[in-house]
């Protein structure tokens, strides 16, 4: 079924809650492992109908945050979603109370019981009203950010549409693009500060009610981190600081020589080649045709997948006023259909997001066609991002379809960009630990902490007198910080695995692809470490774990300078 034909009906909240209550009673009373497994599947199928409506409403809302009809539907889910989440917690509690609960682990893998335990530990009816408020605040942020329009080059532009100007070969235009972006955030400074202040206080209150020291503790449970915690993540950030940052300083020196920019400032950071960054060659139709050809040649299953996606209108990737910024993939459960949302702007990032979100979508497409229960069809986000980030590298043999004679430039740019991302992702994560462990920081103090982290993780950045960024407020354009706190480190943990796939594919692409499929087909039935191990990859939590990988990536970059 095409996306435009998918029917939407607001759920009957009372029926959903009544059904959940009935299922909880039956799950607690199941008299055998077989009965418990059967009821667990029934519960997953029942809630899939609710989630289908929720996802459809959210997709339509983010496609145009100004649409009052879909804004009302989003508001309905913001208001009533916490009650459903609480009912799901009661279901999890009922399953865990059953003496046959271990049957689920035998049937569905190592993550099912820890996931249910984390659900019980992260939700309670006492925080429902706070969660309603939290949802409303994040939707307000989406409207504020998604509604941004700025003046530049005689045009009204969205924030994503500024990206080509940030990569202009004219330094004055680059600076002007950053200033245009800054003008919007500075004009709405009080609103952005107030929204975040209220979110921090709200989440802190939730954590205290649930018995946690602060929201950073609660977030690890809500993010369903299995097999590691804050200690391991802190060790990973230390590895990036010590192993990656020094290498990046040398790499960026090579980039400066390549671009001819003697003293790069922050607004020069988007320029990677003296004659301009690689950009996709072709119209929307030509790029989508390239995607179809690429995935048909990659494997039979990816050919089937891309036909489904394109033939059923499961892409909306062009930027336009009112559309929420960023990109995502969501599975629409009842239709077994992944939907890809993005904001193309004519830069190489368009291809990045195409392959990235297609990695998510392929995993969702494959899992939806198995007998894996719906809530186990996607792993934790640090693992889900392996699917997407690795796909960016594994599609390299077909990047010429998008970049033509600029393919070598793109490959170098993409490898550098992935490497450069690691310190930034760690910086976002450490910033959030600081904020939530010190929830009474003022907006000015938060900005000061961000600037300290800039010096630690990106010491090459010089802001001069650039507004917004210069005062340490640049974090406010990172939507994850507002919408899904502590998510961003997942990209880093996945990038480390993706870079291993990058190196593996250089040696034997077919072998790397088969290892990727093996990892992907496990869906959410295994933990991050188990998934990495299944593909023969190393997790990055031990001292020195990034040393060899960082050197291999640096060597490749040095050897492929243009």
C-alpha cells in the first residue's frame, strides 16, 4: 500500500488501556512457557495497531509542523502516550512475575527480559503528567525549529537549505550563512533557553520520583542500554579524546593545505576542497534511479527492498518550509513499511542520508518479514545505528552513480567526516551528563560548559566574533539534545563498528556484506556487544580499543589525499 493511501484513525484510548489490562492479567497467569510465548506475541500484535496510528500521525506532523490537523493528532499522542506507556509497563511487570518468564529468553534471545526489566524501572504512573508536559515541550521545539526561515542571498531559506552556502568557496558567503542561522537562534534565544530549562527540570523531577540520583541514571535505563553503563561510555569518550583527537588535528592540517585556507575559522569547517565539496550530480529523479540501480546490484534482497520503498511512496526527502529539520526512519507496523524522512539540500549529505536511513529501513523491512515479535524487531539505538552508518560505507562501489567524476572526492570527504564526527558526538554526550548532573545551571553556565568541551574535543575550532556559536549556544541546533537526551553517543558507538566495516570492505567487500547481513538479521534479539561479535567486530570500551582502527583510518585518509 502506498503511503498516501494508508488510512489513519485516532485510537480508542479506553479500548487500548482496557486491552492492555486484560493482557497483563492473562500474561501473569500463563500456566506454561508456550502459553506465555503465545500471549507475548498477541500483546505485540495488539499494540502494533496503536503504534501504527502513532507513527502515521508523527510522520504527517513532521512533514508539515504548521498543519493544524496533524498538529492536533500529535498533541493527542503527546497527551495520551504516557498512559499507554504506563500500561505497557504493567504488562512488562506481569510477564516478569510469571514463573515461566525465562521461556521468552529461550525463544527470542538475550535482550527480551532485560528490556522488560528496563521498562519497569523507567516508567510509573506517578510521572505520567510530567511525561505529557515533556512531550508537549519537545513538540514545541520541533515547531520552533521547523518553522525557521532566514534571509540569505535574496531568498527565504530553511535551516537545512543553508548548508550549501556554508560550503561556498566564497568565505564571506560562508560567514553570512552561519550569521543567518545565528540570527534566528539569537532572535528566539529566550524561547530556546526556556524550553530547554523546562525540559531539564521536568526530566530531573521524573528521575527523582522514580528513585534515581539524576536523569543521566534514568536515561541509561530508558535507552535500554544492555551490558554497559556510564562507566564504559566515559571510558569510550576518553579513548576518543586520547586516540582520535590528536590524529584529527593532523588530518585537518592536511585539509587546510588541500583547501588553501591558511587559518581556518569555524565558518570554514565545511570546506574540504579548494575547488568545492563534492555534490550529487543529477535531479531528484536521477538520484532515486541511481539508488534503485545501486540496491539492485548490491544483492537480491536489497533490490526487493528498494522497489518496495520507491513504489509505495516511502520517501519524503526534499526540504521545504514547515517541514521538521533532520532525518529519520520509522517502521509503520501494520503495513510492514519503513518510511524515510529527510531534508535534501543539494550537498553530499543527501547521499549520506539516503544510504544512512536506507540502512535503518532495510533492517526494519527484513525484521518485519520474520516471526520476531514487533518490539524486538529493532535493537537498542547504539546497535540500530550500526545498520545505517555501515550502509554508508558498504554502498561505496556504487557512489559513482551519484557523484560521477567527483566520486574520489566524496569517498575522502565521507571518511574524514565520519572520523571528525566522533569527538563531536562525545562532546554532545558529555555535555548532557554535565547538564543533567547539574540541573540548576543557568543558560549562560550551560553555554560556558559547551565552550569548555569545544576546547577539549575540537580544539581547532575558532569562533572569532561569530554570534550564537561564539557565545557557546551552538548545541541548541542539535535536536537530539532537546528531543531524545543521551541518544547521540549511540551514533559514536555505531560509527566505531561502521569504520570497522569500512576497513573490512576494503579487503573483501563480499565478506563484509555477509557479515553485515548476519548482524542485521539478528534484529533486536541480541545486545550491542553480541551483535558486534556476530560480525567479528570489536566493542570500544577498553583502553587502546581505538588505537589500531584510528591508525588504519588515518593511513587510508593520508593515502587518498587529492
